[in-house]
């Protein structure tokens, strides 16, 4: 009888839609100093028992290629970080559903990647009209633009190849002139919840989206990245950026 009461109470707190959800008691667990660790975050993952987190830190060269990887396990109760030689075995299984193309609860609730190209100018061509001059030009390129201005504008043009990840017309992240990194800015909720949590690529508030298109900002995160939902669906962890440092944050999540 007691276990039925416990189960009933737990079911009342399960998040079933984005608009019903709220973060509970966000808390900073440890601080990550990138200048001391000499790297940038590459992964944040929950252990199956929920007692610890895995943090991957990567060093990159000027082209963005990873040159060195370091592994850390964060004990939540003790609020301590320890370096380990290799990535724990459970990380691969966790990342497979956390960063998958579709929700673990529903294959139809999925991310749709799109791509496009844009041209960006570091400087805009300035015409004689914009300068207050006449309508004449050199007859080439943009009317009212001199040959030297046109050449300078073309030289400053940069072609951008943009990958966008979308769910139900909601853009959850964009990658410009680089490959997509699944899971960097989003995490699916474990089954049976039909939910995904995400933030902007460069950090921002956490947003929750459900399979009906419901969306809500989650109070408690301001510059979040690498959101990670626990296996039991009860908690969310993320990295809160503050300059060259991050706070590893953990909060409960439940229905309001």
C-alpha cells in the first residue's frame, strides 16, 4: 500500500508538457576553470545511478581540431571533481539517447536538420547617394559605387554554410562553417516524457519544448550550455558560463 502512495505522488510530479514544467532548487556543484584545465567542455553526462556526472574537456588547435582530451568525474554529494584516465563505460549509452536525432519516447518527435548558404560582408558598399552625392557611378557593380569600393566589398565577402536543427519549426541550434555537434546545446528527456531541453549555441536561458509545440523558458539558467537530463527524468544538469569559467549546475525538474 505504501509503495502505491509513493508511486502516485511521483506520477503527479512527472513533466508531461513544457508549460507545466519548472526547475526546482538550482544549485552550483563545482566550478570549472578553463584556464587551469587548459581546454573547453566537450561533454556533460549523467551516471546511471544519478550520483555523479562525467565532464569531458578538450583542447583545440587554431582550426578547431581537438588535440587533447581530459576526463573528469564529478561526485555530486561530495561536490568534488576527480580526473580519470578514460571515459566511463556508461557515457556512450547515455549519450546515444541524450543526443539522438529523435526522442527516446517517440520516433516522430525528431530533429530535422536543414542547410543554407549566405554571403556576409565585413563592409557594406557605400554609394554616392548614401554619401549625399549624385546618382552616377562607374557603370559597373552597384550603381553609385566606385570600382575601388566594389572591389573592396567583394574582397570582404564571406560565404557562410549554415546548418540548422529544427523541431516543429523551432530552431534549437545553428552551426556556421562547422560540423554539427549533437548534444552540445540540447538533451532529450528519457522515456516516457516527450520533451527536449535546449539552449542557444553560445549559451543562454534553457528552453523546454514538447511534442505538441509547447515551449517555455526555465527560470534558473541564464548562460547555459551542455544541458543533460538524468536517466530517471528527475533532474537536469548544465554548465553555466561565466567568462572563462563554468559552474556545473544541477536542478530538479517537475510539474508545477
